[in-house]
C-alpha cells in the first residue's frame, strides 16, 4: 500500500511547492522587474511619504477638493458588531451596495445626492457622481464628473475657474491603448496637483 501512496504524496508536495512557492515568486519577481511601480501597488508619494494609491479611491469631502464616486464599503459598527456602518473606500472591504434599480434605499440616496449636487449648479449631474462602482474603491471619475465640480473647487480655493478647468483637462487620461475603457480622471492625482498649484 505504501508503494501506491508514496507517488501521490511526492506529487502533492512537488505540485504544492511549484504552484504555491515557485510560480508566485517567479511571477512577482518578473512583475517587479518589468512593472516596478504597478507591482508595488501604484503608490503615490509626496515629500517622501506615501499619500495613497492610484488604484484605490480616497474619501475627499471638503469643497476645496474634487470628490470621487460614492463608495459603498462598510465595516462592523464599533458599538454594535451586528450592524454595519459606512466606511468609504475601505480597501479590505471592497464591495458594491448590491442594491437593485428598484431599491427604495438606493433611489432615496441617489435623489438626495443629486439634490445636494444641484444646489451648486444648474448643469446636469454626471451619473458617476451619484452611483457607486462595483468595488466601492474606484479612484477615477469621468471628465464630465470632474468638470462639473470645477466651479465649487475654484470658489472654495479663490482660484479662477478657467485655471482649475485647465488643470482638470491636463489630467484627463484617454482609453488604454486607445481602445479599452473610457476617458477618466484620477481624483487623488488631480487633488495633489490642485494642492501644488501656486
């Protein structure tokens, strides 16, 4: 019987070593050589400190900053573990709200967000400013979403709106390879550039 079990045990150990150690380390090593920035999490540094990742949104709330998409990520309520509380852009809790288009909670939240945004503008509210992404971590908004916020940000910072609009336009990234995805603006990178404006 040992004669039949030994090859199975050897194959289990060999394949575990190959697929659990050799392959992951090889792929990680190749990624670090060919794509070092991406392999390290696309981290963004300012003054030697990591301020975020280009891949994960952040919760900007002040009028002086551009805001990203709403985030549906949650965590356990510290006061009652049986309940969930919103914790926007919580990277280890990536999730959508799972509300369907007929959900009253979703409809009420979106209507409330639209009313809040319309208070500062007569322009139509871009849909990405009131809807969450599937992950709840989307770091990008559409160019329309960024341009919609120009007046508010310019007013809060006492800057000319055309100067802020020009900054947004320089941060619009096109489709990957000219065909994949849509044009977008990374909110963290835009806000960092805004902070650096003189």
